[in-house]
């Protein structure tokens, strides 16, 4: 289907400058921005998620930032539905929209739905492993019966690997595993232009280290203390939060926790790049190549 509507996707590792580019392009194309960062949705998480400030937003609407509470159940399946509904509304009055973030699963959900069974994040995988260790295979069976009764009737209930994999998908997507096993790429009524940002490893790692220092200076430890009641929430079993929870539990001193945040963030950035590099539709640029990026987009839209 031919259409003159375009979704500009900005992807790449953490701390690379995606937000800055998104705001520049929003100004150039007079449009609005959707966040695809799986933690920026939550109002209570600000410093550790590197949310743009109101000043940085420069008056351009940012959707899916502070849109939900950490106490709510939210997942990529709900996000896909809400993001597509929003894009349908935006494209009635605009020719472009911008999707920006480092969560590859959420970007894929908007661009093509679930064309394959997604990988679970580490926090969900660890949660299921702990459940199996602490409560046994019966606990996995019970959870699967609740989340996906169709697959529960088909699966070998004595195979913990298959039970765990199905639960990972259920918890990651918010959809039954059985409904996704034969998933196909969904057609969208807009064109997609994918931009990837990256730079050399030394420079990227320095940007990451600098950002962590800035977060600590801005009060990340105080933010983490305010979230102790939610420390076992999946969104908080992530880099920047789990290390400081360990510090507050006297498992590490503060400086060691900060160094772990830097180390784990660097590892996270490598995983992000691995994800995005699998997509041949992504056109890669250095973060400073703003004008070249804008020209590339205009060429693709011509």
C-alpha cells in the first residue's frame, strides 16, 4: 500500500545521543516523538532512565514518557497497541512521527509486531529461574495454566525448559505464548525509515561513564531509596537500580556500586548494538551527523 506517512525510527546504544537527535528532527519535520524506552514510561523513574527534561524537550510533545506508574502492570503487548493507536491519530494531521529508544523489542513491536518469539530480558528470566528453584516445577505449571491455558494443555508439563520459555514470552509480551508461535510480520499503514547511531567503542564507553557520574550527581541514589517498596519490580531489576539496591542492602560499598553500574551499562550497550545490527534496514551514522541524517531522511521520503 502506497502512503506518504513516515515513521522515523532512531535506535542505538544508551548514552549515544538519540534523544538530542529526535528533538532536532522533530523541529525540522514539525512533528511529535514517541519513546521506545521500556523504563521511561514510569513516572517514578527519572534520573536512572535519563529522561529528557522539559527544557530539553523544547516544546515538542513526547509520548510514553511518564505515561504510567511503576505500580501498574505494563508490557510490550500493551505498548504496541497504544503506540499504533497513537500513530493512527498523529498521521491524520502529520506526515511524519519519530520513534526513539534503545529497547529493540519495543521498536520491533511498533514496526512489525511480533514476527518471531521475543527474547526475555534478564530480569524476567531470573524471576522464572528463582521461582523454579524456590518453589519447584509445580509453580511454573500453575503460572502457565493462568497465563496460557491453551499451551498448558499441549506442552510437556514435566519439561522445565519448555515451561520456562513459554512463561518468558508471556511475561515479556503480555500475550499468550500460543498466540505468538505462528506470528507473521504485521503490515503497517506507514513507511518506516530506520536510523542507527553509534561511534567507536572508546568514545561510547566514555559517554556511558560520564552519564553515570552525572546521574549520581543528580541524585540517583536518592531516587533509588524512594523506590525501595518496588525493588522487585521487573523495571527496577535493571542497570542503575539493582546495583544501588545491592548497596543499600550492604552487599557493596557505594563506589563499587557505581563502578558496577558503569560496567553493566557498557555490557548493556553491547547487547543493544547486537540487537540493532541484525536489522539490515538500519542506516548507521555518527551522533554528530545531524544534517546528513536529515538529508538521508528527505531522500527516502522523496
